[in-house]
C-alpha cells in the first residue's frame, strides 16, 4: 500500500501536517519497529470490543502485531489527540503520549520500549513501591537510546529530521512522559471497563 493510499484512508481530511510528514518520512526509510498502516477499523476486531472501534484511528503497528492508534477522546484535530498502544496479547491497552508530537519524540527509543514503559506504569498502579521513574535512571535511558541507534542505522537521520524539520527533540525523560500521558487520560481505563 502506498502512502497516498494511507493518507486517503485517514478519517480526518486534510490529514494534519505533522502526521502526513511522519507517514512520508517513514515510507522513505523505516527507522524503528513501526509499520505505517492505513486506517481500517476491522484491524481492531480481535483486540477491542466492536462498540468502541470508531473511537480510534489506526496509524501503525509493532512487529508483534500490536497496534498504535489515535484515540478520539475529544473533538480536536487528530494531531492533538492522545496515542494508544493496543497490545496483540490483550494487555496493555493504554495511552502513552498526550499528542502526536510527543509520539514523535518517543519513537527514537523504539516501540518495544514504549510497551515496556506502559507495562511498568500499569504495574505501578497496584504496586506503589515499583515507580518506573526509580527504575530507569539517566544512564540506563542513554544506553537504551544508544542501543536503538546501533540497531537502526537510519535513526540518526530520523532524529535530524525531527529536529530540523519538526522543531522537536528526542524525549529526554520518556519514562515521565508516558506516565504523565497515562495519568492525564484516565478515561481510557474507564472506556475499556464500560465496553466489556
């Protein structure tokens, strides 16, 4: 599927500039484990109750088959809405970025790390002695980022694009960013519980 087809299937037209730019950049060269997908509500069939499919805009997937989507939590442009991880194994399903710009700054850590952070924050909700911010120090975050740069040779080009064209920088504290996003959008848990 071409990027033109992906853009054509995006529910919001015209597609917000920041989203279109990522799609076009990623089409040129993959830089982390994230595959751009055209929006197709049937992709949620095995992962979410049918009654809430229309609340999400699919944008891509992780190599495991887990989906990344925009949650239409409010009537706002798509780039201002939160991003959600919808795991192929059923959990976690939660917000991890407050908006599309935050998502772009998290991508250099790779999508697998986003999964790890969501899982750790969800565990922390029931285990107050396991704060992820106490687990990941700056040295560990630097090592994770460096490992991703080694694994994906085109990541340096993405980070340059992120800075030069988007005016953004790789997140310096991804742990707090994901935790804040989860706390800022408690309605996701409520939505999932009500739709069961």
